[in-house]
C-alpha cells in the first residue's frame, strides 16, 4: 500500500473492494467512495425522534453513554435481584445508577457506526484478522468501512518521509507511528478524543466525520487541515493515529460474518480506543475483559 496516498494526487486509487473473509463469505463489492472524495453523509446515526412536521427533535449527543448506563444498570439489577430485573422497571424498583467510569464497553446485537468488531477464536490463524479490534467508521449504504486499531506497522511517519510530497505534513507528524488499517487500499486517520472545545473547532471545519463524541476521522483530503490544527495548537500530534489501509464489507456481508460467529460487536467509550498509545495485542484483551469474554466455536 502506498503511504503517500495521504499526500499525492497520483496515489494508488482504491481498487479491489473485496474483504478477504476467512469464512469465504466475501462477495464482490462496488467501487468505494474514499478514493477521491469525501464520504456521503448517509451514514449519520439516526437515533433521533421526529415531530409531526418531520423535523428532528433535539437529543442528547452522547446517547451512547446513556444507552451504556441503561445496560449496566440492568446488568446490576439482574445480579442483585433477577426477579426484579425480569419485570418492567418502575420508580419503586429502579436501582441506584451504576458508576461506569470513562472506560466502558458492552455487547451489541448488530454493527453500527462507531462500534467495535472484536475477532473471535474462529479467526485464529488468519494472518490479517486474528485478535484484531476494528473500529467501524461508517455503516452507510455502500457498506461498512472500518480500520484495525491494534496493528502497528513497522514504519513511522518519519521513516516514510521519503515518499511524502508535502514535507510540512511529514514534519508535523514525524513522531507518529503508522498502523495497518486493513487489506484495502486507502489511508485514514483518527483524531481524538479531546476537549469539547477542540472538538467543536474540528467539527466546524466540515472536513472530518464524527465517529463518536470527540472522535473524528479524515482522509488524504483533510490531512492538510489536520496540520493547520496542530500548528494553531487546537489539537496535538498525539491526538492523531494514521492508518495505511482499511477494511470494507458489502452491505449485508458484515452481518453475515457476525452471525457466523467471526466477530463480536460492542459499543465503547472513546477512552477505550487508546489512540495515544501503541500496543499491539493489549487492546484485544482489554476489550474482551470489558465486554466479558465469551468463546465462540
């Protein structure tokens, strides 16, 4: 894969859009949209209500934390009094809220934007996907797209500087490592989590897509803006993680792989991503522990 795809106009375009599934589920998928332009906004989370005029009502932007709180409250209630948890919750039976802290994760039934895909034992022996944790960046109509979080490459931005067309970009991120994001050809970077004020500035640029509160992603089109944000002190270089390659599925392919037991699906807090650290295997074990390890055969 060409590291220079962040920076040059003649970078290798996205070619094959087939996810090499170990289970043989992979099918031919259409040309994806990240090769030359930004993703359409069709994958924006639709967890909101509408009034009679069709206008969206205001909701808590951190609805994932609200859902997590409900989940952990329910789990606690089941552990204390299963009979109470089995009936509809009332004001008289609602337990005190469980303190979930900054780092949390819980299982999901279906993949969604911002979720984690955790490789199960069925992927043991797969050179690419064994013990991987994938962050799903988008779940739009063209199919899910994500990056592997826990596969550091053997090359840093500084070591790859010779292939960079823009020395400013190589200089700004020279100390940051490159990560292997997946087998498909395109480059992404993650930005965050960070302070709410900085997140507002990042969002207002219109060049980054939000994955979850405080976490955005960008492509080669927005890396120049990322450099400017660093130069102005809005964000730091440690807020970034760069990925060479990505993972992609057809619209129903990922669901088939989840149902086949290849992946566990989990929601998580931004703190779980650990974007400022470089650990090859620790994230898989940590997420398994947070979600509750369960073998799938």
